[in-house]
């Protein structure tokens, strides 16, 4: 079975997609966070790139978030109180 059809990754189809931007070594790193809507403590964070300015990072992050979150049922949402991301 290929990676795309594996049952353990099926939750990604229903995941809420958010982004985070962190400064690292003078560059602004953009990561997408895929949060399981049925179990908000189950998440996947993927770095998608780094940019020279925070403004560029925000533009790319918002664009990638919209692209990754496309779902014919509408945007999936998770209750923000169900998870906490600590950058430390």
C-alpha cells in the first residue's frame, strides 16, 4: 500500500491546518501544523520553507494554509482549548 492510502495518515484528510512562523538564524521559518479534529493532541508539524522577511513568511504561510486546508466540506476547526503548543 502506498503512503497516500495508509490508514495511519487518513486523519490528515480531516485535519485543521494552521501555520507558525519562527525566527531562526536570521531567517523566518514557516511550518504548517496539521491538527487532528477528533484528537487535537495528535498533530503533525512540517517545515515548508524559510524567508528573508517576516512579511514574506506571512504571505507564503497564509497561501500554503489555504491550499492545504481545501476541503469540499469546509474548513475543519478544532477547539483552541483542546491543545497547547509550547515553542520551548
